[in-house]
């Protein structure tokens, strides 16, 4: 292998390592938990928590009435939690923003970066939100899927019914020019610095770059 080839290979490996680190930042942190009662196995890294449960790992925070979890081989978490409601919060990768989920039950697979919300489900990202009785969200691709399902006993009278409902707020700078309330588009050097807005994206629609 020539010196140039070795250099290119080293740069490629460094890039892959950096990308892997960015995607798995939370799983590199310790798992912390607190509750009123707990049944824990430190050998198998499995726990059952009950009563005012708070489970955290890096930027992830889960609050629930009852929760079971295990530590995966890659140090990420596998979680099933119930509550009225359960709340889930995690920082978006590379952005000073969080996405939040609320439901009567959640399933979280940290190895896949997949969050599933069941019954009276609400997914929020900034001012955008989706409501349904089932929502799944892939934090790695920022793509969600929502299904209209009939209310279950857990959804009760406050459930959204067999419908998917949501709101996507207008993107800044997309209004017709000259209308009141439109924000002026950044010019010159400021335009290059202005980040493109990223909203929740349904499955099948590519995420904004």
C-alpha cells in the first residue's frame, strides 16, 4: 500500500469513527434510574421499576409509573414503560433541540433508535406535532409513521379516535413577498449561515437536508 493509500484509508476510518460516535452519543453514557420500588439484576443488566420512575441515559429522559428495561450489548437501552402518561425526551443529533413523545405506553429500542407510542400518543418536535393512537419515530432518520387506531380502554374518552391528527407550522421565509408578517430573508453572509428548517417527516417523504 502506497503512503497516499494509507493516508486515505486512515482518513476514511477516522470519518467512520466520528460518524459512529455522533450516532451513539447517548449510549456511551451511564444509565441512571430512580423509583419508589425496584427489582434489579446487576449481572444481567435488567430492571423492573415501579412508582414515579425516572430513567435517564445521556440526553434521554423517560418518566413513567412503571417501567422495565435492559442494557443492550452496545450499552443502549431497551425499554417498555406505562403511565398516565409516559413521557420521553431526547436531544436531536447535532442540534440544540429536543423531540418529545407522550403516550399511555411506550416501547423504546435504543439499538435501532426507534420509539413507539401507544394510546393517546403525541409526538412533538419544536412547534410541529402529531397525535394518534399509534406513532413510531426513528430518531436516526427523523421519519415517523402514524396509524389511526380505535381508542382502547387506556385511551378512554380523551383518546384521538381512529384518526391521525397533526400540525406542521409554516416554514420561515416561504410566504408571498410583500405580505404583512413575512420575515425578510437573510442576505449576504447571513444567508449562508442560516440553517435550513427541519420538520417531522412522514414515512416515504425524504428528510430535509
